[in-house]
C-alpha cells in the first residue's frame, strides 16, 4: 500500500498506540493523544517511525492515524489543551462523526472555535478547551485533576483514563495543570528541584522509586508526606514513609523510595 511521505504530522484519532516495532503484535511502549505532533523519521509499508515533539519519545505508529502538517505548526508551542468536563464531551469533525478525545489531548491548529490538522477540519464548542499559558499549577488544580484518574487500570505504555502506566499518568496529569514533563519516570526524575526530606514534601511533589540496583522504575504524586497516588494495578492512594510506599489495604511494602522532586 502506497502512503504519502511525511516529515511532520499530528495524531488525527483520539489515541494512537506507539509500538516498539512496526507490527500490531509488537509491544505498545507509548500512546499519542489527539493533536500531539511528531516528526516522521522513517516509513515502512503502512507504518511510520516517529519522534513525539513534546517529549522526544520514539516508536512506530500506523501512518493512516496521522495527518501531515507543516514544520511550523508541528513545532509551535502548546496552546490549547482539552480537559473534558463530562463524559460525552467531543469535537465535531467536518463531514465526519463526532470524536471523543481523552483528557490532555492537544487542540492543534485551533483558534478557540475551529481547528485544522492537515485534511482534518474540526470544531469544538464545549468548555474543556483551556489555554495552556493560562493554567496556574497549584494544589487545588492538582487535586481536582487527580480525582478524575482514580481506578484507572494500569496499562503499560498507556496515557489515558482508560489505562495508564505510572509515568504516563503523571505526565498527562501535570499537563492538565500547566506543566509539560518527559515520558518515562527516569527522565521525569531529571527535572524539577530536589526535596531533601520526605517531611518537607508538599502536595504535588513527585516521588521516584528504584529497583534495588539504583534504577528508577516507578513514580507517584505525593498528596502529603504520608500519602501518595500512583498507578499500580490501578490509580490508587497508598501510604508513604521515608522508606517508600506501603499498600494501604494489605500493609505490604511495595516500592523503595529513591528521590523526591518539586516542579511547582
């Protein structure tokens, strides 16, 4: 099947699985949300190897799930973020059906009423289109957004309320309060300012956990020095102490604390 060569593109469906190899059976390592922009590095049959421009994450996606856009639009600063207020909130695609896009989607090419992504024209009339520059990261905003994620099932590579991994949950949560983070926990830990002691932690600080050999493999959002929300089986609250996470239901210690970082 012949496909058009693309240099830059944007996600033109609600969620795109990003795979390790160009195959439907390959591991899903990430997801692109509607409107997120990418650079196309390589094309193979009906697949594109892409680099997501918001966090430099690469992988393979189906070419038909992208729309080609120009470099200027692809590399333009994040402007509009979709924070749906209710189930059923959607964008309307000109001449097509409604599209139900997940929290944290990017309204690329949007002017406040209408948008354009390549050949996809759309409108949005809900109240969930938020100017990214107008967001003010604070505890109230964080707690409001966290409440929308509880019981989301753990999904390796996931970044939506239908399924998310630990760092995907944190990344989209922080976007919803006005902060862009990198994708994986180990890279998120390279950002922010160090909090020296758990007793000094504040709501919204991120706690990172290692595998016993010093390799960071998990992240969660501290609600206080004694409580954390993280994706582990599902997005859930658990207890914290200076050693790490304690399962609130069983009392089992599940993760060993490595470092705490502050971003706002």
